[in-house]
């Protein structure tokens, strides 16, 4: 029989050894967690950027370090009477899947939604904001709030969310110039009303061109880019695209004419998704696709999923839909071709609107889409055939 002190000594040494091993293992796990956390923080991070009218938009940038796909996907969330944001309806999970597939991704909340509610004082110098936010004009321009809510939007104000997409693209252009992403190869994915705004914005880009004006401001001597700003958009996926932004703002007529123009000129490919039992969404998607196909057979496809009974961004929960989206955006990028990542220098340039055929819509004295002094372009609704708040 061993002495008690020897038994205690052996037990103590064993316990010490186990403790050291356990401590080392825990420390190793902690280091791995720290490493994983650091890597995640570097490549998937919260971002914020400004609109032309001083709204701070909040989002998440998934910056893919591999450059495997050399493209960036911009996701536009749905919204409605109950709001909406970029963290709803499987969007973060889908964005993470795209990231793992080698894509960079930008998600963000539209103004008044989610976390994008902060505005600067200069926001209230724009007439459309004073008239478009209920209660603002009643304050007489004094003590105006520094936050806005979608519940306070007046009739027609939802159209001004087009400027949020313009700000997101300008943000990606700055990141592209810093060689973090490639905004010459952009895929836009939108759901519901976000898809409707997305289609209108792409049409807006198709009418914008970079212009270098002479010192005398004579438009006849202006140097006009051969390409519209739609050149950066490789393709679009619309998940149950909406025909109305709300009960007061139908966009069906404008959208169908503008996507027809897109098919005829820029030939940006668009795929319209809808689910089983969604007769209205399927019919509208099919109609838009047919209007585009009349102009170019390669630019539009309507996909109705007979085995999927959801709509909008909820379609992203379905494996069949996610798989199909990957194939569609791969095809769009292959068709888009060039992977050059030349500098945009957006803030240093002037942009004007043109109708097809390079007919200038603005005179040099009128407000362009973006002046040299502006960091972010503005979407001028009247020149898109869209109503404005007056």
C-alpha cells in the first residue's frame, strides 16, 4: 500500500497536468476565436455612407479578399406598411452565401427603415424632404428632427429612395477606386418594392453619361462619354418585382417603358422570379420580361417556381432559388465580360441625362445628375417620367 502523501502527490501532479493541458487547449481555442473574429471583422463589416441630401445609410459590406468572382452584388430589401430592412427575410444568410462563393456584397437599409434613420440639418433644405416627411413643414423650419421614419413618409415620397441606391453605387465606386471591390461588375438583386426601385434606378443609369464641358459651357463642344453609367451593371435579379411602391404610387407604366428602353439600348440582362400561387407577381414579371424580349431575346427571363410558395426575399430561403440565382448571375457576368477595374473618380466628374440617341436632356445651366462639387449623384425624377413632390 502506497503512503497517503505519495498518492496525494501523484493526484496533484495529474490534476496540474490536466489543468495545464486544459488551459492550453482553452487558450488555443480563444486564439482561434480571436483569429476568426479578426478575420470576420476585416472582411464583413458595418459601413455607412451619405446620400446627396444628407441621409446616413447604414449597411454591411462583405469584402471578398479572394477576388475569385471579381464582382460585387448589391441587394435591395423590400419595404411596405410594416417597413422592411436588410436584415429581414434571409438577406444576411444569402449575402453570406454569396460571399463564400467569392462575391463581394453590399446590403443596406433604405432611408427611414432599419438603421438608416439619421439625417443632417442640411437634409431639411431640400423642398421634397420638407414636403415629403409628414409634420416637418408644421415646425416652420425650426427644431426639425435629426431622424426620420418611413411611417412619416407622405404620398409619393417612396420614389426618393432611388437616391439611396445612387448613393450605394457611389460608395461602391469609391471602394472600387481603393481596389477593395470591383464596381465595374455589379449585379443588382432586389425584392418586391426594392426590385421596382432597382429597375427604375438601372434605367436611370442608362440615361446618365459622363460629360466634360468646355469653359464656355457650350453644349455643342461638350465631350460626351460613349457609354452610359449602366455599363457597370452586369445583370439584375428581381424577386417578385412590385408594380406599386404603395397604394398611392403605381410604377407599372414607367417601369415597363423604361425596361423596354433598357433592352433596346444597354441590354442589361434581367431575370424575374416569382413563386407558386402568386398569380399577380408572375403575371407582372412575365409582362416585363416579354416587353424586354421584344427588343432583345438575350436580356430577359421570367422564372416561376412551381414548387415554391413564397414571394419576394423569402424566396431566398429556398435552395432551388438560391442555386438558380447563382447560375443566373454567373451567366450575366460571363456575358458582361471585361474585368477591368479602372478608376471611376465619380466625385471629380459631371454627369448629365440623355435620351436614347444621345439627345441631351439638360442644358448646361440646368442641374445635372452630378456636378464637380457633388460627391453623390442625384436622381432627377421628372427626367425619368416619374412624379415629384412639389
